[in-house]
C-alpha cells in the first residue's frame, strides 16, 4: 500500500503526531490550556466486538465472480467508497461508507481467541499480554466512571467468549467493568446493581467501612483489583451524574427506534452515552442469540449452520441498523472527531460453504475504522479471488492495538514502559 502524504511531503504518521503535540506550545503560554494539551485525538475508543467471526464474503469483501461454492448468494451493491463493495444486507452502511474505512487485509486469529485484542494470536502469548482496553485504561483514568467498560448482551457469560481477567500483567484493577444491556434498554450491573435511591447513604457507609477494614491489610493484585471495581461501582451508584449515563429512557423514543430495539441497538446507544461521559475505552459486544438453537446461547457470528439465513434475517440487519445509527449520532453531536470506533471479530469465515449451509472458522477477515482522524471513504488492502488471504501487506492485530493506543495518547515511550505492543506500528494509511 502506498503511504499518503500531505502537500508538504510530511508522512501522515508524522503529521498525526505533530498535530497532537501542537497544542502544547500554546498551553505553555496559557496555563489554563495545559490540560487540553494532554488530550489525545481519541478521547474515547469504542471497540464493537462481533464475537464469533463475521463473514467477509457476505459483508465487505464479496467476490461476485467466484464459484457458487464460494461466493455469497446476496446481491452485491455499491457503496459511496470507490473500490468497496458490500452486500445487500448492509444498505445503510453502504450509504454511509464515507464515514468509515474498511481494512480487508486484516489478519486475525482463526479461532475463538481474545488474543486478537492483545496483539497476540497465540493463546500462550496472549495469556501474558493485556487487552487493548486495559492498556488505555492504565494510562487514561476517568473520574466518575471506570476507564474500561464492557457492555454485553444479557446471558453472555464469562464462558461464552469473555474471561473475567484480561488485563494480564497490568493487574486486575484494569480489567473491564462489565455490564449488560437488554433490548428494552435495561442495564444490569450484576453484583453491583443499584439499590433503592433511599439506600444510597447506606451504600456510602458500607464503602467507608470497607475502606477502614481493608486499609491495614496487605492484599494481592487480585484483591486490589476487586477493590478498585468495588470503588468504581460505588461511585456509579452514588453519583447522580454517573448514574444518568446508564438511563436510556432519557433518550427520545424516536432515536431509540433508530438504533433498533435489540440488545445490540440499545447497547450502541448506551455506548454513545458513555462516550459523552468521557469513558476512555468501551468494549461493546454484539450477540443476538438468534442461532441459539444450533450452537447454544452466546453464539453470535459463529455461523457454522444456516449462515445465509442468519446473516439475512438477523445479523446483517441488526448490525447495519445499530452501527449506522451510532456513526450518525456521533457525527451529529460532534463526537466522531474525538472518538475512535473499531468494529471487528476474532476471525473471518471460510471461503467454502459447508454441508450445513454455513461457513467455518478462518484467519483472515475485515475490520472497520472510523473517527479520530481516520479518513472515511477508504478501503485498505486486497484479498485473492476467494477472499482467502491478503495479497497486499497484511494488517496484524498488534498494528491495530498500536493504532488504538497511539490515538488514545499511549505513545511509544509509554508502551515501552508498560512492556506492551512491542514491535507494533500505526496503520498510517488510515489517516
């Protein structure tokens, strides 16, 4: 891929970093601007997690000239982006492709492995590496809300794609604070569900008592991490402004309808509210549960069976509606420039169609990038005639994590001090 340059010949990467540092000179002259100078281009990073692995062939890398055993039965449609086709199950996103970039040469895990979100696709290495969100959370604290939040559909357990601990060597204090969001907009905090408003003072008393009881006792990393989450929960439950971020009934009914009255749609609306609240990293999971009869609850995009029916009737329309509404909402509120949005799964799907009408696990796929300086209306990378593998420079998960971290203000020096994302480089072509 050729590297875009500015008119003066400066590489995009250098330009990005220069732009991020420019406010510093101003802040030295005016101390009031010092805090603003530390604000990274991405005030929030949103990772939309398509757990199970969406099919590249049935979404943004269709191969209409391939054989019947490979190509999608869906009609191929044009997008607003030159060189980018999608299928008919994504009409809203096709019409909004000027707001995002698609990387078709993404190299992922090929199995259900969260290692892709650490930059390590080898399970043994991934167990010793922190999640991208944990890296950003350690560097970017937030006041009223946890710096790393995970929004899951109801019933999505730690055994269905989400282990409890993903921060690795950074410590469990930087694990995500997990909540779920139902199709009716109800938010479930699990063991930290809000008490009756009359009990707020009682909760605060419990917090103070706990603090006194534990302050004199040495604790391990796990204990400190649990206490950090407990403190964050207390702040959410006792601070009115923090609680309001989770109250979707404050939104207009028409807007809630626009997102879709699905778990994913309402989760994306909640994500926008958390972006407004300044949460540094939000990990929002898509899972419709529609294929539960075939593979069990929490299957998501793992379409080994009836891939095309599920994609056409449920997965495609739900994602198309919720994700496009989210991009529109961010744009209309002036939040897209300060929010990095990445949509991806842990893998793609096989070029071949199996005997059950499904597609199996595959290590190559696509990712979607928007906001925070990403140039919309771009398609990066090419795959071979069956969307089996990249024929241009592969984009690895460590490159993805490095790009997220860089835009969130976690620069090379900070990453080196943390010992994370070694050897990673920014995906320059996005900017």
